């Protein structure tokens, strides 16, 4: 009985913490839906994309390509390029994805995002990490899609969404999620500094989204540390 009570209590605590990410996701989702429809795309495009692709940065980039006159293949290639970073994220939460059956792994892989992985890795206990992943992942998926639908239906009524500063919501939440880990682990801090330095150095000469991919070079330093420790 006490175990059940502790599990329920932990789940409530995780829901409370994850709600900050959900709010940020919903706000940015509204922005994405509104931008897509205001640019001339039909409502169903951002809605279907959010269900099937479900990757904020890739969706923004793909829509940007479409609105700039690019074709569907160019838009898809852009989205795929940006989403390659999720391969590294999947490795980071391999213990969570591998703890269930085939259907669980399939659904879990679809929920792998920057925010869900950051929230899960912020938990020290493996069991709590699994709960955090699914709580944040399912909630984020639902809120993101509801936000996109609301923004798409609103269309041009919101005006220029850039004036609201919506693009700052996700970075602020992510910083809050990773700060505890950065404070506790000097090796992670060094990897983060290396990745951030690389991203900043190339941000003015490569397309948007690519600096994030190049920042993964920080993982090489972390991998060498792990190999040395082994």
C-alpha cells in the first residue's frame, strides 16, 4: 500500500513539474499552427504534421521551406536532417525505451524530444526516470497537438506571432531542466560548454537548426570520458 502511495505521489509531483514544459509546448504549438496557416497552408497540413512528425524544430523548418517556395521533398529532407539529433537522445534514454515491449518501444521512440529526454534525465532513480519520460512525453504530445490545432484554426487572427516572444518559451524551460545536471556533474558541464561553443561559432554561417546538430560534438568528449572510466 505504501509503495502504491509513493508511486502516486511521485507521479503527481512529476505532473506538476512537467506542466511547465506542457505550457511552453502549447504556446509554441499555437505559434506554429498560426504561422503555417497565415503563410497560406491549409489547416490540415500543420495538424497532420504535428501528429505524424511531432518535432517542433523540424516542423518549423519544413514549413519555412514550403512557404519559401520549396517543394515537399526539400521540406522533408530539412526535417529529417534536423531530426537526426534524436538518435543521440534515444541512446540517452535507451534504458527507458528498452524496458517495455515492442509497442512500448515504438510509441516511446515517437515521444523522444529535447524536452522529454531532458526531463527524464533530470531524474536520478531509474524507475522515476521511466515515469518521468512517459508522463512528460504523453502530456507534451497532447498539448502540442492541441496547441497547433488551436493556432491553425485561429489563422491570421493572432497577427504576427513573433511580437509575443513565443520563441523564448522552450529555451527557457530547457535551461531550467538541465541546470541541476550541469551543477552536479563537471564532466557534463565540459561537454555542454564544448557543444555550445561549437554551435555559437557556426550559427552565423550555417542554416538554422544545423548548429544544434553540430553541438552534438560534445557527446564525443563524454564518450571518451566513459570509455576511459571503463
